[in-house]
């Protein structure tokens, strides 16, 4: 991804996620929910990026 495009994507994601939430996700203190992953994928598609975003790991759990 070109640097200017990465900066633009980061800016748009910081609008969606609150500052504290964005910080916790970036520092791996909070997981990204499936709906949030879809938002990130949609953001990539809107910017014309055809590659699928790669996340660090996949954890399956139940939300009781």
C-alpha cells in the first residue's frame, strides 16, 4: 500500500474508532470484532485495494 493511501485509511479508521479504542486495538489490548473487520475490508475496497487485509490472528469465542 502506498504511504499516502495508508495514512488516509488510518485517518478514516480513527474517525470510526474512538481515540482510546483505536489505541487499545493498535497495542493489542482489545480484539477487533467481526463487524469492525468488515468495516476495515470495506475501507480497503473503497480505496481500490484488491488485497484482503491481514489480521494478526483469529480467535473464536462466544459472547455470553
